[in-house]
C-alpha cells in the first residue's frame, strides 16, 4: 500500500485550472481501487477548490495545511486573536494591503491604491482565520515581517512574484502541507504505509518531499526543490504516464 500526496495546480489541473485533467481521473480511480490512499495537498483555500475534485481523493489538505477535509470530517488550524491583531497593526502602520483567509471566503483589506472600502478590524472572526497573506516590495519590510512572525510563533511561506514583490503567507505555528497530511492520515485511520509518494511543483511541497520515499517534481522547479526530488516529470503528461505504470505494477 502506498500513500500518494498530490498537488493540484501545475500537476493534476487542466489547462484553465478549474478541474482535474481528464487524463488523471482513471488513474486516480485505479490507484484507490488497488488499495492505495490518495490525498490532495494544495495551497488553495477550501472555498477555491472546485466541488468536483474532493470525491476523487481520500482526503484533501488545503491552505497549505491549515484546512483538512476527509469525507464529512473537517479540521481547521486557526491563528489566534493576538497573532492577527499584532500583524494587522504592523500592516496598517505601513499602509499595506493584505488578505484575511477564512475556510469559506477571503476578505481583502485595501489600505492603498484602491477605491475599495477598508474593513474595520473588529469585523474579524478570530476563531476562523486560517491565514494572512500579503505582498511586499521592500526587503527591509520583508525581513521585519519574518522577524515578527518568528516572535509571534507563526509559520511562514515566502516566494517571489513576477512583479518583483515577495509574497508572504502567515499560518498557524507548525502548519505545512505535510502536517495537514498527517492529520488526514489520522482521520483515515492509516496505521502504516509502505511508501509515501509525494508529487508537487513548489517550495510549499518541500516538507512532503523530505518525508517521502519517492519525491516527484513536475515542470520547472526551484533549485531547492530540484535538489530533493528523486525524479522530475517535465510535463503533467509525463507524470500521468508514470502514475499509470506505477498503479498497474503495485497492489495493496
């Protein structure tokens, strides 16, 4: 039996990223029929995952590990009120736009360069905030927020964007895609897996890659990711061919 951890965007998604590519649907069904467990692990928030996708998986890890769904079971990791208000105060001091993520929606706080109404702080539902996201241009501000995140015991994902901004995602302490997978394993009652196969294309997949027996990168990879994967599928088609072959050669 193997546990497959699969990313969506850049790996299983169709061209417009609205659903699973048709080539993968029979493969996913075959893997599960052969006794393997298949878990989707994505950075998308729960409300941004199309409803047609979860039925093809034993569990779905979203928001980079802050949200886990398996059947009717739900687990959400939330930021504390102190964490949110401390970060928000710093952002508003800098007049910095940011996003507040809930399981069912994302609320934008526009503080500059927008005609959107600024939402009052006190409208936050602190029990349900799973992440905060922002984009910074200043390296000094980025370093300041990384220091603040460490002080506030937050997990941080950071990556550059094409417009020279650095995107930061602030998550509850210890949250990663793989921590979400571990929660999913408990929900599914998996006691032992002979192999973990992790498939992804980004820095947020590193914890899964480092914990996997087989780590597969897809497409163009960051050097840090390239250094830890065992094999790189240059295209989703190449990945589909490998998965189909693996499924035929392995059973429960």
